[in-house]
C-alpha cells in the first residue's frame, strides 16, 4: 500500500463559497439532522494527538461543527437535541 502525498493546507477560514455551502446544507439536511451532526462532532477534540495532520483534520471538523451551529443557533440546537433524544 502506497502512501499518498499530503498537501499542506492553510487553516480553515470558511467554505470557498459560504452561501452555496449553507444552501446545500439547508437543501439536503433537516434541522434535526444538523443538530445530530453537531452533537456527534462535539467529541472530535477527544481525538487530538498533536500531529500536524491530526490538528488540521480536527480544526476542519471544529470549523464544520461551528458553521452548522451558527446556522441553526444554540437555542434551536438545544431544543432539537432534546426533541431527538441525544
């Protein structure tokens, strides 16, 4: 098995087209689905190991989680989590 070359990436600062990204999320996921994703992504920080590749990956997961949370808001997130039993 060969290792693929890893490209060095800049830290995540947002989607290339944030509006299109958010529209795609809204068009394809229910608010309950977004809340479930946020809840499940919250544990990502437990998997930090200090390597540069790991840090980039976890930072991207954290960016995704925070973007989703910004889209539905904390109060709606809390209500939905209770509603779906997570």
